[in-house]
């Protein structure tokens, strides 16, 4: 079997006359964390809902481990776990009853497996309590436990860090990385935060208006869009020197912004100092999602 | 499939639905039983010291005298004489209710509105609550087909209807036996009236024991509740909110009660399900809302509505996009 666990071809959704999703195609492989990045309304959630079988695509095929979800729905679904938007579970049942409820819908889930996933997400102490009393973070973890019950090959998480506190976000990121690296899962996460995706994913697809406008590794994507902000004294001289060396993208009264280059940054600062310019600050700046979009869509705004 | 149904029942229990239904039944029963007890006391006071046995005896003699001149009513008179004779023989005071006759009256009055209402509590949000909670997204992304998920829910509904009817029967027995005593199970009841050509046809009238009559009543009540439950189930799929579904279903039930009194000249109204819910009337011999309606006809109409609702439910549920 090939390493491709999730393959999407020509995926399209039309509602009425509006084309919501325009011919998406991508492939994910084993052990990869893939990010879906886009502003709200870009079509991330619609795409994810099509991947998990909640929405029927107008055209195109989705295969999970080679199984077409339109033709072999139950077989394909047994290879996949997911959380779509919030991890909504039954608040009037205990965490354990919730897991049992979903375990019944899979085949051959033993008691030991349930205990195992509970341990994996660290919910041993509260698993007997009603889910209604859980914090959002705990619910998120229970949701993950539920998604992992059937030992899926593909895990699909929609905005997995939404509503978590900073330590919860860090934990979640580490957990997702370890699932991919140690267990060889393919994880697809969506987010509207570039920062989030950057720290978690190997590859990322950028979506806007129902289209994937770029798929690339995180390094590549960021490298081409990263900026360097210089605070120099005297500024005019510094700016002159920099513009000789590289392209100055913008400048104001306090700073000069150039492209970032891992290879040349040291050289540029040496040249500045040699010319008698004090380098007060060199700041490598990640592009904001908005900037990235403007860049990629050629000035088209997000909204 | 058994496991899936078990899941659904676990959720219903988790929501304490049956507890709520039980409490509603107990409260209402207690109210009615008390009212009934007060009423029979009042009757006793009004009648004074007259012995009911003497009165029955007199009525029987009266009827026997009329037998020779009764003509076509002869058969019915004989049946009534039999009934009164039974009361005398078994020392049952017909105006003093025992548990079975209280249950009979109570079931007759609750089958059309009260019991379907209780079933609606369960049925109306079987699907829509999963949607409003968002759990439907997990439910439908498991390796189980949508039709299997829906079938498990429907089986759970059929079970719930049975549980509700059973709870109702059990609780009404317990309370009425406690208040009125546990006698009269084999007392005869008149049934088998038919309305033909606008006239009451008593030729099919016969006596059945009260327990048989009750059993039939519960059977019909079960069927009515199942029909209403199935229709609510469909609304629960078609409508996003449980409240909207409940409101629509209530409007149907109430309009049925009103229409039944108005539609005697609107012939095609007899194909509306809500006009056909008065199955109890066929047993007690009240005339049907529209001429020509019979028990068999009403059962068929209701069954067709139920089948259509189920077909619509499955067709919509298996195709619908979930946003």
C-alpha cells in the first residue's frame, strides 16, 4: 500500500448557483501534519465536512486509505477519526458513557482500548463525571479520545486549539505532533491562525474563497514571505546602504523593512556597522496571515 | 443494531425523559382519582340510603316486562339485563368505581391527547436534539450508515411508546387500586356498537369482561401513540428546533379534536390523520366524526400516514447535508 492516506480529487460543492468549493485536489501521507489555513468563510469547514461525510460533494472523490467515502462509507469511516468544530458530546452522560457510546459504533473496541485512550489524553480522574461539568479543555481532550478510539489512520481536527488557554494550546500542539511522529497518523488540522499552523504542521494549504491558492511546506511558505525590520541610527544612511544590498520594501521614520534572508542577514548587518550605522534592532518578522493573503492573491482582500 | 438501540435508550434515560413522564402521569392520575372519589361520594349523598341492589333489581324487572314489546330492541335489552344481573350476582355496585372501571374511563379520555403528548416528549427531539447539541456530527461520521443510525432511533421510539403505555397502565392501576379497591376485573362491558346509515346499529353489541376491554383499549392507545410518535419523529428530522416540531404536532392534535366536531359534511376530511385518532369512540359506540368511518378505516388511514412519515424520514435523513 502506498503512503497516501487521504486523497482528494476535483472536490467541488455548489449550493444553488453559488460555487462554495472550487475543484480542490490534494494528497496527504502517513505521519504528516497538514494544515488548512484560511480566514473564516474561506471554505475550510465545508471542505472538512465533506471529508468526513457530513456534506455530499457536488463533484469529486475523497478516498481514505484508498476507500471512496461515497461508495464505501462505513469502511472508509472506520479508518478516520474527527472532531468537527467544537467537541460536542452528550453533557448528560459521563465521559466514560460517551466513549462507550461511540465505541459501540466502531467494531471490536475493547474495554482496554477505552482505558488506553483515556490515559492517553490524561482524563483518568474525571472520566466518571458528567461531561456537562467538564471545562472546555477537558471536553476537547475527550473529543480527541473519542476520535482515537478506533485507531484511525487519518485524524481530522477542525480548529483544535479553539477556546483553549495558552498552556492547553501548547499541550495540544505537542500531542498532535507526537501522534504524527510516534503513531504515524496523518493529521489534518484547520486554523485561521498562521502562527498556530506554523508551529504544528509540516505542510500547509492556504484557502481563500473556496480555492486552495497554495500548498507548500511551512518553511518554504514562510521563507518567501518573511520580513526583516531594522531600527538604525542614523536611519537615512542605513536605508541607503540597505537598498544597495537588497530590496527595501518599506520605510517609516523609525524603521526600514527589507526581505529576510537567512544567508545574508549577518553580512548586511556587518556592512551597516562598518559604515558607522548603529544597528539598534534587527527583527525577523513572520508575515501576518493578512499580508500573506494580500501577497498570494495579488492584493485581493480577505473579505 | 441492538447495541445502537441500547445507545439510544441510554441517552433517553440520561435525559431523564421517562422520569419526567412518570411524574406527569402520577400527578394527573392523583388529581383525577381524587376528583372521581369526590364525585362518587356526592352521588352517594344525593341518593341517600336507597340500596343500589334494590334499584338494580327493579330496573331488571322493568326491562323484563318490556321485552315482549321491544321488537328490534329486544336483543339489546337482553344484553343489558345480563349486564345488570352480573352486577347483582357479583355484588358490584356499578356507580361505585373499582380500579378497572376507573382505568377504563381514564384511558378512554387520555388516548387521544394526553398519551400522544407524553410520547411526543420523547419523539420530538430524538433527532433534532442531536442537531442542536452538535453531537450529530460525531454520530454520522462513525462507520455506521445513516439509515442504521436512524433505524436504531426509530426502534428506540417504538420501545419508548411501549414503555410509556406500560408505565401509564401500571401507575393508573396502582393508584386507582389504592383509592377504589381492586375489584370488577371480570365485570361485563358493552361493546361492538356500529353506526350505519346515520343510525346506531346495536346488532353487533356484545358483553366483554372489563379486563379484555382494557387490554383492547391499551392496544389502541399504543397504536395512536405510535402514529403520533412517528409523525413527531419525522418533524424532528425536518425541523431544526424541537420547539417548532412540538408546536406543529400540538397544533395538529388540537385541530384534530376541533375538526372532529365540525367536519361531518366535509367528506374528504376523513383522510386526515388527526380526524382518525378517536379510535376509542369506536369501542364505546359514540358516532364517528364523518359518516362511514369505521375502526378498520381509521386504522388503515393512520397506518398509511405512519408509513409515509417513515419513508419521508429515511429519505431526508440519509441525503441531508449537515452544516
